[in-house]
């Protein structure tokens, strides 16, 4: 059954998709110039920290999406 034909199908909000795209864009260091020396923060280049934070964001968004989509309608959200 397609989600369009199921009136009870849960749809994720637009902000979810926008944040997912932002995280995916920042996860890949396209903004770096070739051969540029990046500043070191906490012992890692800034592009590595950006990729790690983006990966964490993608993980959190994916967990949220799974929670929203897979939650049973009769389930009590408080336990």
C-alpha cells in the first residue's frame, strides 16, 4: 500500500527534510579550497569536526523519523 493511499500514514514535517539536507551538505567538505590549511580545533581539522557534527545530526534526525513513523497509534508515548 502506498503512503498516499493510506490516510493514517504519518508524514514527516518539512523542517525535518530541510535539516536533513543541510546536514548532508555540511557532512562533505565541498566548501574547502584544495590544499588549504584548516585550523585545528580539539586536535582535529575543522572539516573533520563539521563532518562529525553533521553525522550526529543525521543520526538524531533518523532516530526522530523512525520514532514518529514507527510509533503505534495506541501506544502511550510516556511508557
